[in-house]
């Protein structure tokens, strides 16, 4: 089996249980004073990397957690190491410079390409999207920039020799994709979440002893100046608005009443 050096990109986002609020100028979502946590899809990526090590032993030589964000993103990386990553790399961004703190997917992909080259990684496992902007582009762009094969929206990941076998859920069933290493894999919510199985089969969380151990694991810090990458803004946010409130439903007394109502709405 090919030795694996896995890179797992991590993003610090507003906690999934928090309702986002738009700022007064309608240019962005408010993040000041809001609880932040690891992007849920990235949690799946860390967990799958650790499970690959558990299944394949010494074949997984290194699991590197990476993040580009403010200084507080170090806490998110510590969580990743508490979950099983060996070490971490933080590219610290200046919160006072919007062009830095709001990196676009292409800029992130270019940054990851340089990290892959510098660290000698041959596999990238990343979330299929982040829950803040939902772009779902970085993994595919990274594979294109590296010239690597890719398997997206993984529900199951296996390494067989020099290949990665990825099972993904599609309409009407499952699709199995074989990709030669090196490769980029993006994770879907079904990955390492076998609900209905014993709790030992489900995703782990950072325990207090592992959190203490993570403080002793190495974390390297760099800045954008350490990478030969262009970070020019290509996208412009015109306006950010909250979705309209849902309207209340109505009751009908019979099937005929339902059909009449649907006709009135133009549904049938």
C-alpha cells in the first residue's frame, strides 16, 4: 500500500447551531461576538483521516491539519489535533484587511497547492463545502491546479494499493469512483456517520485528555507573505440579505378542497 501523507484543510465558521445575522450595511454576516467552531464537513475529514490510519496502520505517515484565518483559528486547529491530527499549520490572516480575511475559493486552492508541495502531501481530504459561503469549489479547483485525480462527495473512502476507492450517494443509488494517488477527496455528510450502529462506530469528539495532549503537538504559523501566491479579489458581494420569513400554512377540509387550493395557486 502507498504511504499516505494527508492534508486536511480546516475552516473556522459560525457554529452551525447559531442563526446568522446580516450586518447593517448588508455586505456580510456578523461574526463579532458570535460562537465559532470547526466547519462540520471538515470534522468529517479529520475523522476519516484518523480512521484511515486505524484501518491501515503505519501506511498513514502524517495527518496535517491546515487553516488560513485569524489568530483564533489556532483553537480550531487544536481541536483537530485533539481529534487525531498529528500537527497543524496556521496561515494567520490580518482581520483588519478584508482582502485577506475573506479569501476566495480560488485563492484558498492556490494556497493549498503550495502547502501540498512544501509538505510533500499525496492526499487531500477536505469538506465538500463550508457552511458559511457554501461555494463547494475549493476541492475541485485544488485538484485542477495540482493535476491530480479527484473524488467528490465521499460517503465511504477506502485505500487499495495505489488507488483510492470512493463511494458516493447519487439519485437512485450509489456510485463508486476509483482514483489513483495522489488524489483530492471531498467529504459528504454520510461519511463516517453510520447512524443505527453502535456508538463506538460513530464519529468521535475531542475529549479532555486529548485536548491536553493536543497542546503539546506542533503548530507552525506562517503568513501569506511566506507563499508565492496571488490573492487578487475576483468576486464582488453586491448585497447580503436574510431569507424572507416563511408564511404560515393553511388547512383544507377534504381532498377536493386541496385540489381546488392547488389550482388557485397554479400548482396543478
